[in-house]
C-alpha cells in the first residue's frame, strides 16, 4: 500500500479476504490487536481519492445495525453504490472526474413561487425557522399543497445559505419511484441553480454512483429518493422531509427490515435538525406522538387551489344496486356523465390480473398454486395462470384437470376484467389500465401517467399505483371497487391501511377548481357494508376522529403504538421444523416484562414449497425489548436447526 496515504476512519479500503480481495470500510484505528501478528494482513489499497464517510453516517449505520439486530457490515456496505465497491478504482475515478465537470450551476430563471395560503405560509416558516431537533407532523388534507410547503421551506433554508456563505443539504423522501419524476421536475424548475440528486432502485449503477457521490461530496443540495435514500451520505444535511410518511413502502420487507421513517427521525435527532413527516392520513404512531406533544403538529385543513374542495364521498349499497361486470348502475351513470363532459374518471381496485381464481363448477376444482397456500391468478391477456407469491406460471387449462369439464369459470375480478367490462359499456371511451402487469417495461409507468396528464385517457383503472400522490387536474370522479375485504382482515393494521388508501385515492378527485358547467367532484364506493363506521369516517373526511377511535382500540387491546413488538420468523421444508425451532426459541430464557406468544404458522403458510411460522414478542418498554433481543439473538444462534430464521423489529405485517 502507498505509504504516504494515511488511513482515516470512514475511508474505503481494499483488503484481502480469504483468497479474494474485497472493499471494506475503516471503522476504527488501533495500534495493537488481540490477533497474533502473523495472522494480520496488510490492506491492499486505500480509496483516498474519496472523502471519508462521516462519523455521523457511521453512527447512523451503527444505530440501524444495533436496533434491527443485524451485523454492521450488512447495513453499511449495501448502502453504498455497487460501483463504489468495485475492486478496481476505475469507476470511482471516472465518476469523480465526471462530477467535477458537471457541477457548474446554470442560471435559468427559477419557476415562480406560488403564493401560499396563510396555513401553508405558517407551516413553511415554522419548518425553516426550527432550530435544533424538531420533529414536525404536517397533517394536510389531500390537495392542500404540502409539496409547496416543502419547497418553500427548502427555498428559505437554501437562501439563508447564500447570506451566511453556508452549505446546506435537504433530503426529501417519497414512497414510490413513480412519484419521483413529478416531484423532481417541480424541484428542478424551482431551483435551477441547485444540483439535485435522485436515489432510488430504478437507477442504473452508473447513475446511482454519480448521484450518490454528488450527495456525499456536498454538491447536491437537494437529494430526492425512496426509502434507501435515508442512508445516503450527506455531510451538510439540514432538513429531512418524509412525504406520505404513513406509506407502508417506507418499511423494507426483506434483509435489513428497517423503517426509513424511523431512521430519518433518528438521523434528525442525532444531527439536531428538523424532520417533517407529511401526510393526509398519518401513521397512528406519528399521530400518537403529535397528540402527546413529542411531535409538533402543523395543520393544512383546506385545499390549496382556490375553489377546489374535497370531493363528496358517497356509498353505493351493492345489495340494492346489483353490479353488472362489477359496476353498479350508479357508478356507470357517473362515468357516462364524465365522458359526456370530457372529464376524467378513475376506478380503483387493488387486485391485478383478470380474476383471482379459476374454478370448475362441476367438481369444485380451483386453481391452487402447487407450491403456495394461495390461488393461481388468471391473467387473460397473457393467457396465463400466475401465482403472485412464487411467480409460478402455467398456461390456462382448456379443461378441468380433475373432471375434464371444459367450462371453467373465473371467480371474482381484477383490474383486467374490469377493463374488459368498461370496454363493453363504453366502446368509444379511451380506457387505460395501470398496474404492475401493464407497466413491466422500464419507463412504461411514467409514459402511462404522462398520457393521463395530457388528457389522452377518459377512464383510468388501476391498483394502488394510481392512488398515491398524482395530481390529475381533470379528474372529477373516483370509483372504488370491492374494498370490503380489508374490513374483516385478521391484521389489526388493515383498517388503518384501508382508511389511508381510501382517503388517498379519494384525494385524486377535484384537485383543480370546478369548471363552469363541469362536474362537482365525487367519490363513489361500492360496498356491501354501507353502515360500517370506517366508511362513515371516510365520508366525513374525518381522519382525526377515526385515528382517535383507532388509538383507543389499540390502547385497550395492548397493541402498537402502546407496546413494542418483534417478530421471529422461521421457514423450512416441513412446517414442524419451523415450529420446533420457534418452540425452543420461546423457552430459552426467563424474560421478565417480555411477553412471548405461541409459535403459529403464518396465515399464508407455504410459499414456493417452504413452510413458514412466526413467534411474536411484545413488551411495554422499547429499551427493555431491545435489551432482551440482544441476549435472545445470541441464544438463538446456538440452537441447532434446519430452519432458516430472521428477526424483525417493529414488524408491520403480522
Ligand atoms: Zn372439474
Ligand atoms: Zn405459488
């Protein structure tokens, strides 16, 4: 190794590892070691051309590793771009050169700052003027202009920089890649002289390296990204914004199962900076913190566009108005009216495919997946049965595999089938379906949303992909099909999610002022349970009451946010192997204050020929639970088992 380069904490380093060489990270420096000297090896090369990762960033990774009970390296290294971890320094050197050329600010005129209404102005000022650690819940109804509040708060902070010859960075997290282009365009138009970096899983490696370096070197003043961006290296971070903070996609569901929202709040606390959690339907955890005073609450109760009002929500009782092709006459009439007036409609159905199951009336055969506890979903345009859990694909059978009956029937309906029904009812209409199947090609989701924005679509049908964040200007009716199943889920979070989803999708309607001769905006929910209180709260747009009641229920039932949970999962070829492991795990320690529930098979027990079971651990104190987990995980590692297991802290899917 070059002897005049000094190792520093936070530098990347190329080290020998067995017979290979790998990239490592210097996390401590010592002049002595417990290892015998002959076993120590020299590093091969330092990546000294790259500024070291900061103590703050290392502390963030250390916290995440400690809290989620994973090894430090598993948190820190995957957080870095792949090209940065390349064995040869070429990609790094090239990216550094490119970035040195590419950072000159250009001097386009910034897009005009819209005038904020008083509530928005108060919120933007409060955020920009916060000193020290300040967690802020920005609770604003859909269409209330939260994005504008973020942008103007960001503007104030960056403007202060110029006066004080300071350098600030702002991190904005969004739940979905699909939402980044819309926000990115807004941000770039508003801050033409400022370098904006984006970080999400849709970037090619070269792009990801460039954007990551721009953030790490402090060139990018605004970093925009999905949950993984919470681990970006940003040495001058001064403000974090989490848009749609309630969104489940902030929780990683594999490997390091972290909550980007929780890590962002921790990061803000450690740096002593404000963090804004924005939502129309905050997560109950965040709402609870705002009620108890831990988070400051800022409210936007009106839509930002003058004369744009929240849509009227109506329920259609499906027992009285029997649907044809899944569509009630009331909903069909509403769609017809919009077609006549040249306005757009949105139908929301959170189920993709043509029908969730194919069925034989003669013998009762159903299209079970042979590898999972689930049905194979009928995908008619693709001529396939597909399992959404293990990706098994089969051709659609021409006759029943059990009795030979050729008249197999699809049961239930997904977006493809509704699309087909719509084409029958409205042969002249321009109908577009947006779901994971219709947007498999890279860039196709963006193209689809663009065509909606350009007014080339009359009726949009889609899954939750269409429910979030999009600002469709000419949309005046939203129809919700079949939301009832979530009312009776075994998952205690299902009603919270359903409420958020309905408020989100309802919020797509009527975002612009009503046109002369145009329709008032409305949301029509087809249901068999019109008396259900959840729908009552949706009709009243009353998040506060709904959240208050739900929190009371949780308090009585002893559920989060009033207690803390961890989930031990085990999987094996045989269910019993998984259950046996969990049984041993539940018995291995005395544990005052800790509730260890019985091991149970997961609701969907088998996925891809593997059986899965789980064990829930609960505690009234977060520190006590953390202390227990540390000892427990060491004990678990001693258990001899053929089951694969993993531990999740603060699970959201139980
Ligand atoms: Zn049959
Ligand atoms: Zn399957």
